[in-house]
């Protein structure tokens, strides 16, 4: 019934298409709607000294006249208030650090999430499409807490960051009611004429991308599992395809920190404990981590 409605994307089971048995992943086969051409900019590069001071005052909870300021040789700017520090990096990130005032012996996820949400809403910059992606238990300064990773979507499409220095959109360490660190990439979508639309007619299907790059996936699978093709025999294709954990359409942000940078439409594929990005129009690998 869904397929009869042309407004929906098509999703198919990898198990049925490739006869993989236990693989129950449903992946998008055909994208029906057009994907916009999206441009982003380095918001931090456009910040004035007054803008930085305003943000520093909010994070450090002190008037600018009481903040110590340091400008590094590489152009980064640091503001300090006792045991609170905020740093504006040229790579487009803002980093905040506040050493723990109280030891936390019992971590509380609900309290930590509430603290994170309150911190972001009052001090940081919450972008449209920002969402919690990962939660990890951590230990620091003899205390127990959590590391939260936030990613973001542009026009409903997830964005994969490609800058090696900036792995995720937001990373923060929270210990119940204390925020120990916060790091955010100040990256914003530009207001470009919406008529700049890429036609989806030439968009490769996810299966096309897998077919074009099968040898790449096979080599990666054999290497990750220390196997040879001869050892697997006729089962090698099923083993390789079964290693695919997820496939989704996404935007890839190369993270070159330019003032006007176009995001690349990709098929993001997770396999062999790695994330691969393939250009959705050419099928070529553009990034992996």
C-alpha cells in the first residue's frame, strides 16, 4: 500500500533482496523526493570580539571585566574565570571546561540528561535538528558520569562530519548536576535560493552503490576478520553483505571550514565497525572512519 503512494521512499529488506537469512535490516532502495542543495558556513569565523565576550559571559557566569583573556599565536581566543575556561578555536569549535566541584560516586542518567538539556538551552547554541545520538558511561576526577554526543539534521537529513579534528556536532561530559566539559561545532546552514534543487532522477539507489563497491566491502570484511576469500568459499558474498549494519541517505560535511561550503549527498553505510560515505550520484567513496 505504501509503494502505491509515490510520495514515500521505498524501503526493502536486505534479507529478502540478498537472501541473507537473519539480516532483518530494512534499507532505502529508492529516494522519491528531491534533495536540496545545502550550503553551510563557519559561524565562529563571523563572530566579533563583542559576540565572543557575550558568549563567554554566559558560559563563565561572570561579567567580561572580570574575565582573563588570552589570544594564542594560532588565533584562538581563551577566556578564564577561576576554574572555568572557554576557548574559541579557528576550526569552528567552542570548548568549555569546568573542573568538578563535588565528587560523584553514583551516576544518574535522568539527572545528567536534565542537566545537559538545561545547560544547552541556557548557555549554548541549540541548532534546529540537533539530537542525542550516543550515551557513554565515563569516569573522571574520581567521579562517575556520562558522555553525551549530539548530532544534527539538515532539513530532516542527518549530517556526517568529515573533519578529523571535529568528530561530532556536540560532545559533553555530565556528572549528575555538573557539566565538566562541552564542545560544539558552530556550523550554520546558509540561506540559499531554494530553487537550487538537485533532481533525484540521477540519485543512485543504495543497492547500486553496494553493487559498484562490492569488491571494496569484500576486501574490508576479509581484512577486519583476518580471513581469506578461499576460506569462505561460496559463502563469501553472503558473509560480506551480512556485515552491513545500516544504510541511510545523508549529507556529508567535509568540514573544510570555508565560508561557503556545499554538503555532499551520500549513502552512509555502517559495516565492519566503520562508517563509509559514498557519493550518492557517483557511487565513489568520499570518507570513512
